C-alpha cells in the first residue's frame, strides 16, 4: 500500500511548489546540483499528486526507500523548506544524513510532517472515481 506525505503551504510557497521543491531537494541528497548533468535539472525523488478539490499537494513516498548520500551534499535548501522545524531537529536530521553513506527515508521525515496511507487519501477525496464510459 502506498504512503503519502501531505505538504501544506509554508514559507511563501504554495503546497504544490513546496512539495515539488522538497522532492527535488531529496533527489539532491544523492546527486547534488554541483555534480548534476544538465538533463537532471528537473529530476525529483518522489512524484506529487494534487487534491482535485482543494489543490493541496502530497508526495507519493516509499517509507523504506534507501537514499544514497553524496559526500558533497548541501542540505541548506532542503532545510529552508521546513521553516517551522526546531533548530535541534534540523541539526539532528542533518547529522543523520551527512553522517552516513545511506539513509532510509522514513528516518528523516520531520516531526511536523503528516504521512497518510492510501486508504486515508482515498477517503479524503484525493483519488476521484474514474468516470464510467
């Protein structure tokens, strides 16, 4: 069953903009922008979905996804996407990421984030029924 990280608007960004930026910066943990090829400019780690009625965005995540950490990783942009995260948590998550060659995604989800399963998302109207032909 799929899991989803609901991304509220924050820091002057819409929900969709912030979700896209978070997914992009998660990709940059493995492939920092400083070493990317030009064709990687739009690569993201997780796809996003948009609620058809509210416009709110969520990332379709894999909780046990192993992220390879590049030694040149810069977490500044990712951290800026979580302005409400306490400084201590930012430091702890940064050390967890930079202190290892791999990290499991579920271990770096900030406490301010809401993860929901597919049943919740369906009940909340994220997946409208397919029209009958």
